[in-house]
C-alpha cells in the first residue's frame, strides 16, 4: 500500500472510531428507577425541582424539598406513607406506578411518571 492510501485509511479508522465512541456516550439514564427497595428519581433538566412530591402506586407518598438540576434523590420504599399512616409492605406489594410532582423556581409544573398511573 502506498503512503497516501495508508494515511487516508488511518483517517477513516480514526473518524469511524470517534463516531462509535460518541454513540456509546449518548446513553441516557432512566428518570425513575425502582431498585433494591428504593426509588431513584433523576432530574435531567437544567432547573432545580422544588417542593417535590413522589407518589408510589398513587397511594403512598414521600418527597424532597429540592432535587437539584442534573441531580437525583434515592428514597427507600419504607419511607413512603399513606394518608392513614400505613407504609409499603415491600415483600407483598408490587410497585405499579410512580409519579413525581414538583415545580421549577419560575413556577413551571414538573410531572414525571413511571408505569401506568391513573390518578396523578
């Protein structure tokens, strides 16, 4: 192979490798994840979320004062409480939906849902 062909081949390999690497880096994380007995809520926006209320199965609620921009909260399912004070029996209760409600500093409402909520 000539030097010119080797040079162009090297350029193409570098460009192809860079493009493949870029595609691999664009993997986004889920906004809501239920794992290991906890709920993880990720704020993937550029604005803080304030006065956040998290509803599990539309019956149990918990919350956070702030979820910072590009930040997250992790709350154990045992901290979510129903109106009458009941907590989730994690061993017997299937998690079917999660709804996150809040607002941004400018007053815009935030709603992120996981599963198939009916009420919120």
